[in-house]
């Protein structure tokens, strides 16, 4: 029996494959496709490998193709895939049998105001500069532009999927989410998949919040207020709408978190009855939220969610994974009975050197937990909880 998580080299994004079931006829759930460039570098090559090795006459069945949330570093590779499949379908047929696409699209989340909302965020940097002659930081402008891009990307992916005949968000009625009472479980053969987050009240609050803040954004003229509102709008949709899943098979558990805020993960686990207040939950794999950013987690998060394996997907861009995140894990887990898995050892922006120094200091302090990196030439790393992955 297979129960394996595979993390592809996805630059500063996420691209995961969950392998489960019969080793000779495995089932697959694909989660995210990474940012620009990952489709050609790793995402499509790995899917083609799997089609050849375990596909049915070269066609690979995928139970769920999930976009954890609408951000370019998660959605771009899947958008590239659907665009190419649409171009090829009349001459080559479909290489992948995708049973459903899970996508909480931006304009579906916030309704018909999506374009107006995005335009308000996009115009904010110019308004700040016009108001007092001062610009805003390049990172902030880039983030605002990402919000605008996500509107078009989500819509295009949804349209591409419809053209390919893929069902959207099956078996859910609308969004992939959990009710206010918590938990929403789907089964695929031996696998139980529980949607932990977002909760319905969180999405409803998100919709109301965006509409209110758009009105505020139009009225504000003070540069600092405009900048603060637009940045808050930029951050909120990604953090609040991330799909968080608990996958369970044969007594083993994986918690897959997208870019969710740690407090929302805990709230979702508690609402689902998987985590008692102030108590802890043990999982075999925890995919770190937001590429190991310390903005999404704190020591309580790691104290209450205890894992045997922690996975961080990030190449140093935006300074993720953060060394501080691993300090938090270390502080919360003095038992050392865990392993850290990173998709990159050589990271950008000095992160690789910072990580090496931190792990060296942990060795000097006699810490014994494991640290593992994807091989430099490998498409991915994988963690086998049951049988070893051989395909």
C-alpha cells in the first residue's frame, strides 16, 4: 500500500503529488503547479514520467487536481498545463484524465466586484505617489499586481478546465470548504481526505471584508491609509482562502496547508473535532504553510501540531523558508524525533548560508533531528509513509 508525498522542485512555489493505494495501480492527487518556469522544468516532465510508468495506455488518471489558493506561485504551472492540453487535444488527445479540478477562483469568491477590486488595488501605488510625491516599495507594487493577475488566472484556468471537460470542485456544491461546524470529508478508495479550511464563515467574512475595504480604498486620500488598505487586501485573499487538507490512510496522516495562516489551520482542526482546545495532534507529514514563512506560524502552532516529517518548499525567494521557522520548530520539539525536508539546499538571498549556519549551530548544541534536501539534479523529493515509491 502506497502513501507518499512528493514535493517537486517548484522554485519559490508549491507543487505536490500525493501517491496512494495499490502500489501496482496507484491513485494520484496533484496539488499546485508552481510559478512560471516550473511547468517545463519539473511539473510536466514528472507528470509525463508517471503517465508512462503507471498510466493506462499512456494516459494518467488524476483523482483531484487541486489549486490550494489563487497565487501565481501555485496556479501558474497548472494554467500552463491546461493551456497546452487545450492546444493538443484535437491532434493528440488528452494525456491526463483529471476527474475534478478544485479551484476557489478569485472572482467566484468575491463576486462580480472582482475586476473592480483588483483595479482598486492596482491603482493604489499611483495614488500614493500622486498624493505626496512618494512612491511605494517594489515588493508592495509587485504584490498588488499579483492580486490583479490572480483574477485573470483563476478565470482562465476555470474556462480552460471547462473546455477540457473537467468537473469543477466535485463533489462539493460550490467552493472547496468546510462548514461552520467543521470538517468536510471525501473518500478516494482507501484515502480519507478532510477539508480543514477554509471554513464557510471565513469565506463569507472575506467576501464582506473585500467589498467594505474597496469602498474605503476609493474614499481614502491619505497615502499611508491607501497603502495600508491595499496591502491588507493583497494579503487577505491568499491567507484566508487556502485549502487545507488532512489526508489519512492506514493510520498515517498528512496535513497539507497551502499558504494558510497557522491560526486558521488550528481553528479548522478544532472545528472538525480533530484537535481539542489546548491539546495536540500528531501527524506524519506537515507541509509547512507559505513555504516556511515565519509570518504564518508561531511556536504554539508547532507545539500543538507535532509531525514526524516537516516539508518546506522554497528556493530562498522572498526569503523563504525562514530560518526563524526552523527555530520555532526546534523550540517546540525538544524530543528531536522528526526530520526536516527542504526542496532546495542552495537558496537565493543568502538563505542557504543562513540555513547552513543554523543547522551547524543546532549540531553544536547536540540536537539530533534529521535534515534532508532534494538532490540537486532530482525533479523532486518524496516521503514514503508505507510502501516505497518506485515509479
